[in-house]
C-alpha cells in the first residue's frame, strides 16, 4: 500500500478537525473559510484591475457586450 505524505496545511487541518465539534463549530469554520476565500478573490480582482489598467467605462463596455457567437445556419 502506498503511503501519502501530508503537506503542512493538510496536517494542520487534520489536527484541528480531530477535536470533537458540534454543528455550530462547523458553521463557524465554514464562515471563516468563506471569508478567507472572498478576501483572496477580492485581492485578485483588484490586482487584475490595476494590471489591465481597467476603468469603469471599460467594465460597462464588457458588461454590455453580447459575448455569444452569432448563429450561423451554415454550420450544421
């Protein structure tokens, strides 16, 4: 049988979840994790905004652009 080596994050999570917890604790952990992910997504969005030199006008144009490929009846 092949053994698997855990990385430090996995090991920490195993140790944390080894303690008995109730539904309320699980709910709190989920909220903390989701807040962490929201923060990371927000940071990445801000980074891309600066990197791509975005503006409100550019966002409006992107959001108002029809992105679907036009229908071509000859492509059957």
